[in-house]
């Protein structure tokens, strides 16, 4: 499967909503790819930088 680079710019409200969604659904994730993407998104968001 080809890797695609995705960049996002989020408003603070969107970020908070997305983060809550990620934290809630992370427990139910069975896919390693999804887990990796969530981890990457989380670390990018926590560092507060936008690509």
C-alpha cells in the first residue's frame, strides 16, 4: 500500500474535538495502520505545529 503524505491545519475547537474522538476510539482500534496514523496525528497536534 502506497504511503500518502497528509497535511492538515486545524482550528483549536476542531483539534479538541478530534483529540477526544481519537482518545475514545483508540481503545477500539484493531488496525495497526490506524493506530500508527492516530499516534502520528496525536504527536503532531500535541507539538502544536501545522505542516
